[in-house]
């Protein structure tokens, strides 16, 4: 296979055992070239310029950050980069919509066979988006946006404050409730919107301009 068709791969996976196990399988393919590897997001961002990968394979949960945030930062500097996210669990359609809006090309769950990851890797190397059979493609109007419209007034208020990164204690003080109550609102918001982590909510609110509402 010509050099132009080779996959220049950068891998960011926190656990060395998992990273090695993935690479042992992926590098059996002659048309994959490993140009770098990291265990943290910050290290990845610092090395991308020198490594010049075509594909970034990144774990969703890293020791210092989350894969979504690191992918967005990487894509802001390297917009042609194809990002493949490794998720701990299958991704809901609402979460998949957020990832696709962020520029991530595909998501593979850790409980899928390695063959599925390798197939996805080769599919996205030229910039195509890949949504596997286990995922539901996002609707034209993202489910999270529809779910947001169904939040109560207080839930929206809490979501807006969280999107501004206001600490829980300050939110509780502003609303005149306990921290436990704020955490309960947070849990309900995440369930209703289909999110699991705060960066997903922050990105969603910024994208749809809800974070600026009072």
C-alpha cells in the first residue's frame, strides 16, 4: 500500500496494558504506522504537531481530562484529523450527536471485538463518519435538544449555571437550596438529556446558546 494510504496513528489510552493489547492487534496491519502514543490528554496535545497523525485513537476517560475535550482541542488546531473515541459503554443517540458535532468521526465501545475497532479505524482514515450497528444515528433535531425543552424551569436554571462552571456550593447559595438538592437536579438533568459527564452538558449548552440565558 502506498505511503499516501498508510494510516498514521496516534493512540491515547491511559492504561498501558490496554494500550499495548490494542496496538499488538492493530500493528499486525502493515498499512498502519504508529506515530505516537500517550497516556494523558495534555501530553497528546503537546505531541500532535510533531507526530502529524491522520487518525487519533483516544480513550473517553483519561486521568487528566476527557476524550471529548481533548478531541475538540486537537481538532481546533488539526481540523483534518480523524478522531476515533473508545467509550467505556455503548453511546446513546444523544451522546453520539454531541460527539459528531464536536468533529469526532466514530465511537467504539470497549466491549466490542477488536475487529470492529480496526474496521472503524480504516473506515474513518479518509475523513468519513462511521456509525456502527450498535449505535443509533442522531435525528435531524438532536434528542438532547428536544429533551432540554422538556426540563422544568428550575432544572434549566441549574443546567445553565452548571454550563458556566459555577460550583455546586455557589449554585445552592444562589437558589437557596442544599448542595444535595443541586446534585439531585444535576442527576435528573443528565438522565433526561442522556449525558454522563459535565463536559457533554457544557458543550451542548454552548452549541445551542442556552448557557448564556439567565
